[in-house]
C-alpha cells in the first residue's frame, strides 16, 4: 500500500495518546498529503462531511513476528485475548482505524489540500493509507454489543493542574491537555501512587502523580526540540541481526583498544538484546552512522561485568546500563549523539524503565550533564585501566 499523507499532531511519542479517537475533542491535527496526492480535486466533496475515517499505519509498533494472543492494557496487562478480538497495535498487518471530526479543508499553494481534524489519537508523523467519509446511516450501530469492553470503559480522573503551570501552555492547547490527563494516560497495570509519570504534549513535558481518582500535576517543562535536519537525514530504529558486524567495526573506530567492546561480545549483545540498541542509519548510504546500546537489569549501580557478560541482561529489568554511545567521526559535531540519547531516553521512559546509568571519563561529564544525566562521582569501574565517573538519569 502507498502512504498518501501524514498527520501532524502535538504528540511526539506514544505515551499519553488517548486510547481511542474522539475521546478528547480538543485535540487537533493537520493531514498533509504526499506530493503524489496533492491534487485538490482528490478531496472535492469531502468538505460536506462532518467526520472521516482514517486508515493508518502503526509506524512505531513494527514487529517481525505476530502473536495469536495479546494482553489488552485495559484488562490489567495479564489477561490474554485473541489479537483479532482486540485493538492491540501488535497485529499481523500494522493498520489502525480512527474516526475523527473534519474541522476544515484549506488549499495551500505548495502543500495542496490540508485537512484539519479533531479528536485524533495519532502520533505526530503517522502515515495515512486512506481517507473515507463517515456515513452515519451505515457506520453507526447504537444497538451493537461490545463484549469485554463494557467492563473496561474508560473513567475520567479529576485533574488538579496549578494555574501557573497550566498557563505555560498556549490558551488553545489548555483544554486538550486537561482532556488527555483526565483520560488517565498511565499504563493500566501500574497503579503506584508515589510514582511520577510524564506526558509530552505541544512542546512541553507534563509530570504528574495519581492517587485514587485524582491526578495532580507536579511540573511542566519545555521539551528538547528534535533536530529536524538530523531527523530528515537519519532513520532511528532497533538494530537488525545482520548489522552486528557494522556495530563492532564502529565500536573499533570510536574507542581505543583497551576500552572497545570486542567483536564477539558485540555480536552477543546484538543477539541477546537488540531492542536495547538504537541505531541512526544514514538514509543516503543505508549504513549505520552511530548507535547506543545497553543491558537492562534490576541492579542499581554500574560494574565492569556488564561490559563483558551479556547474560546479566534481564529483559524485565527496571534500569539500563548504557554500554556505549558510538558516532563515526564523519558524522560528529552535528548533534547526532544528542539526538540518539534524546530518543533513547524517551523510548525507555515509555517502556517503564526507572533509571539509565553509564560511565564516562572526566572530559565527557559535561556533555552527558547537558543530555540530562547527573554526575554521581567516581564509579567502581576500572575498565581499560582508567578512572570513570558514574552518571545517572532518572526517568520516572
């Protein structure tokens, strides 16, 4: 199938997006067609419909294999149901379906017809496969039964958002952010009243905690804005099994022999924990320009054995020991290392990790501090015969 358009919303990542379309009417998005489909004639007549269907791609949930059963979050993450009895994003074909309100259509000289929609449950940049009008007399079935979802209908939380924090948002975004928080964006299987959660929306990070049915906002901070030039030049994703040799060679180039991970150990890491790699692939060459890799664990401090023993990997571990940030010399001084780290922290925050730990030499301490890490002082590590600093970044 061809991608005909992409939707642009205020959600830079998945966490916090309403679980269904239409739940937060104040959310607005703009649909911009791909160049091949920018003929305004393609949407002639659509303006008379109040709602439209969007057929789109779960672009952030690609898997090589699919499972016949999944664990719906609304059932606590423990009950398994058939994938076709759920709306899980992990499907044989990564296709989503949303019904949204069509607010308007505006023709732009360069972009063609731009659709403004409300109530979309989509991440910024989500690919759109098709658009169809919503037809009430055939698409609406008020008498329909809803199975287990009747027992899991979303209840709204009471949101306590201090005025001075809410006013950091533009006036036109405040209703939407209140609606997002009221829908309870926490994973359904986590109910820790002491835990601090975070939602990224409209250029801000909103940190909050929930006790019983009350959500209290603790902090609002401006987000780090992605480097758009880097986003256009590189594809960011997990490593693939056939890319282990590339990673080993990049490690050899980036680190001196007494610090570099050996080829054998790098291949072992790739085989053991590919989901804890994040690679930046140059779209022009198809080759890896840089990468991050680590191992998850429940241990709270770094030790040198993590460099040498991939069997210390615990897939359910709450912490991650970062083992290397590698960027080839020809790609340095462009902000690629910062963007890799920003994306890695964001991804693992969404995955429920608690803390990211790494070690670095004194000259790199300031660099990692700018990336959000705190210097914990001299580490226990004596890797390569050097003195290292332990750095930590708390994600909760």
